[in-house]
């Protein structure tokens, strides 16, 4: 009988290469919010995949920006979160977009984790968008950047290659008992998952006007068991009055759309009826204010 294995696997890469899509595809559930807009993931999100041979603890991380980009304090903290998560992992999955490889930017991202002792693997995502014969030159270019243990082509969207990726990860994980109970799939609280669902719908509705200036907090989460109802009160935080008007929209219509879309997904997630009430509050320059970042769920390193 093979020994049981367990360990931490960091999913790392530039913004918008499909890290959260892969994370959700592996877990079989939507734990991380997904958008085609960059910088959607802002914090480290943990998800657990249990197999007969071992327990794989995946860490979805914010995108690692190339040097000179992401100048706000929020962006610097996001990059710091990703790098710190990678330093202690057993396996590093360097995710790239095979349909749009940016070798120099990926080189900088990999260099930021040169001190990590985790086993490095290159995961080439979005191969469903690339002709097969075009993959070999890309592989050749990346092999010269870093001594990868494996190079694995996948499509997080279609699922192609994911079973092979899981097999290769299991091969290099250390022998260990399970790190979490088998019935646990994430360390995220219901409140944090709800706030992320609201933020996803906010991104869908308002990204063009205010791409990175919004945050969501849940102020109240009250279960009314006799009614099979959850009453949730949340706040959308923006940096300026003009942004508040954008989120609310004419006659409150945009905020209503955000709330309706979020409520439907939260009801599916919780399996209960939901009454969702949202406010919009101006938190001036919160992406550059250390105190505000801490209050809104983006603390720095201690």
C-alpha cells in the first residue's frame, strides 16, 4: 500500500492567466470568484482536494505584477501575499497563458520566488485556444527560464490535462497524514464567500468605470431558521463620490442589478432564501491607506 501524502500547492502567475478557474475546476466547486478582468483575486484562498492517495491543499493567489506595475498599496500587498504564499509551499504551479505567453513578465514572476524550496512545475493553461504544433516552441522558451520538474499543458476551462496535473503533484508531495478533516473544502467563512460573490457581481457591472477601487464587507449575517432565511447586510466601499454614483446608477438600477445577481448565487451557495441589503459608502483613497486596507480585509504582513 502506498504511503499517504499531503502538502500545500501554490497556484501562481500573472493576472488573468486562469488561476481561479483552475482552482475551482480542481475542487469541483466555485470557491474563488472568477472574472475575465485582471486582479480579481486579492487574497490567498485555500481549497482542499481529497484523493485516496493523499490530500492536496491548493492556494489560489493574487496575480503577480511585473516590476513597475501595481503601484497602489493594495496592489503591493496583493503581490506580497502571492510571493509569501509561494515561499512556504511544497509545490509551485507557475501558471502561464499559452494563448498569450509573455516570457519576460513570467520570468520576473518566477524570479520573485527563486528562494522557495517548493517543487516548481510549469502549467500551460488555455491550450484549447492554441494549435498543438504551436506549443512546442513555447515549451522550449520556458524551459530556458527555470528548471521545472514538469511542464504540463492544460485547459482549466475544459478540464483537459487536469487529471495528469494532479497525478504529477501527488508524486512529489511529502508523506504526511491529512492536514485538514476530509469534510472541509476551504478555510473561507460564509461571510467572506458572500462578500466575494457580491464583489464578483460588482466587477461584472462596473469594471469599466472603476476597475480596482471597490471592496465589499458583510456587516450582518443573520439566520432565521424558522423561515429558512438568511438576512445579509453588506457595504460596497468606493474611493470617491463619483464612484458611489456609478455603483448606485440612475434611480438605483445598477445597485439593484448587482444585488439581484448576488442574491441568486448566494441562495444557491447557502441552499436557503436570502434577503440581501447593500449600501454604498465612500472610503476616501482606501487602496492607498494602510488602516482602511486592514479594516476592509487586506491587512499587511505582521
